[in-house]
C-alpha cells in the first residue's frame, strides 16, 4: 500500500504532536527545518522536447506496464511450446512389499527409474502456440500504440508549458508597461491635466493584467507538474520547457494520402486484425480436437534382485521401454462445436468494429485537417495584429522623440503589443496542438517530434 502524502499544514500538526514536550523555540525550529527539508526533495528540471520524449519512453508507467504485458505474452508462448519439448524425471525409493513385486503406482519396483515424455503430434496444441504468438504480436501493437499516445500527451503538455511560460513573460512585461502608464497618469492628475477617473482606469488595467498573469502562472505550474507525472517523475517535481526554438511540425499536404497512411499505420486496426487472427486460430484448434494425439514414451528402470529372484527364474535388472502412445478421440461431445460458434460470433463482432473504426479514423482525420486550417488562419490573423501593434510602437516612439506624443502613449502601445504577443502565443499553441493531433492519427508523431 502506498504512503499517504500530507499537506504542509498536516505535516506541521504531526510534527507538533511529536515535539510537544520540547521548548517552543526548539520545537518551532525543528518543525521549520524538517518542512524545508521535505520541500527540498521537489525538483524542477529543464528539458528539451526530445529529452522529455526519450525519458517518457523509458519510464512512463503506462509504457512500462505495456512492456510487462508484452513480456507476459512472450512467456505464454514458451508455456504453450513446452508440451513439444522433452521432460525427464528421475528418482529412487524403497518400500516394504509382500507377494509378487509391484510398486504403489503399478509399475515394477526399482532402485532407480528415469522417465521422459513429449508430444510428437498434437495439432490443437500447435494452434495454441500459434495463437500465443499472435497474442505476442498484439502485445507489441499495444506497446506501439501506448508509445504513440504517451508521445502525444508529452508533446501536448510540453507545448502547454512552453506557451504558458512565454505568456507569463509577456504578461509581466504588460504589467510593467501599464505601471509606467499609471505613474505618468498620476502626475497628469496631480497637475490637474486629467480627471481622476483616468488614473482609476489605469489601475484597473494593472489589476486585470495581474489577474491574467496569476492565471497564466497557475496554468504554467499545472502544465509543468502534469508533464513531470507523465514522465514518471515524483509528484512534487516539475519539468520546465527549455526556451529554445524547435523544428516546426509538418503534416502531409494531401488529406486523402494522410487518411490512407492513417488506415495503414493505425495500431487500433492492427490490434483488431490480430484479435481476428487469434480467433481464427482458436477455431482451427477446436476443430483439430478430432485428430489423434501422439506422445513419445520412454522409460528406464534399474530393478532390485531381491524383489524378483524369489519369483522369476530368469532376471534382467536393466529394463527400458521406448515407444509412442496414441490417443484417438471417439466421442467429443458438443462443447467443441459451441466453442467454434462462439469464436465465429466474436470474429463477426470484430469485423463490425473494424469497419466502424476505419470510418471513424477517416472522419477524425478530416476533422483534424479542418482544425489545422482554422488554427493556422487564426495564427496568421494574430501575427498580422502583432505586426500592426509593433509598428504602432515604432510610430509612437518616433512621435515621442519629436515631442508630439507623451511617454504614457508609448507605454500604452507597448502594453497593447504585449497583449498581441499573448494572443499570438495562444494561436501558435493551437496550431501546434492541431498538428500534433493529425500526426498522432497518421502514426507519424514520434518521427515528426524527434
């Protein structure tokens, strides 16, 4: 059972319980030291997108579980094949006996005995081996699908953290510009050149900008903590996106080619196909129950003279047998036919699911391309608005140098520019997320982000 994580207040109350007999100053110092030491375990790591993806593929819990499922499927193949590998058993023992020589299990009493057994022909078991191999292939498909899903989640959270960090910086710059506007406005109000309502408007703008900055800081903390959890790190750790340019995500130009690629690479469709093949092997195995089964039988015994000489004139103490046992089914019952019918119904369900999945993948991909176009259109508009705001700052600076415009107007234009930067960051983030979604559906995300 995992340990409960206490809040700082609960930790402080717990420490107070154990330090109640100490002097107040000593107890307070000890509590503070322990709480600071506990907080020191939290760590913030700066990573690039490539580093985050590599770490996630190594230690993400869901991927590790998928690898364990793959290992269990591989072990199941070994178990299914075990019947076709020889097994040798050797042993010795003694027991009191009276009358003709006989052991408890019906064979002749011996000093030493060795036996071996192995299936020579067992068609149902061979189909079970083939089904186990198909299950192993399906486990590999599940692992690939989980890696694609985790890569998408890591990239999306990374872009969230990256966009939030840039937005926080822009919001802080906006606060600084608005604060200068408020200071200049206060001078104008004190000099009687402006009404006091203008100063209140300036302070209201600062409050609004601070609220936005606080919300963005919260979004940044949430994205960094969520990213750390996906990477398999400790709950209190954070992962900070490295502030560096990464290659732009590119998607296929042709929507129809992307749909064909998605249908070909879809792990979900491959998994359904694998399940159908496994069911078909089950049907062949049930039908093969009517075939005979042949097993290798071999045995060696070292017999004891004292057990046989009183009863037999001729005695040979070394006894060996080598042959085959043949088992022919005569009456099979109705269970095999019922199993076949059930497996055929499962295959019919899987075919329906396959057709529905193919239609859903095509529809989702078309929707994804529409989202990419919308996001790119919004990004282009945000970029144009940003360019206008930056040009307005240049114009205001030139007019201020000529003495035709006050400094407050320049700072106000700079604050507006920061707002446009915020809008542009959000629009670019929407483009990245939309493209990520398309790459995930086409099965090319890992290749694109690396």
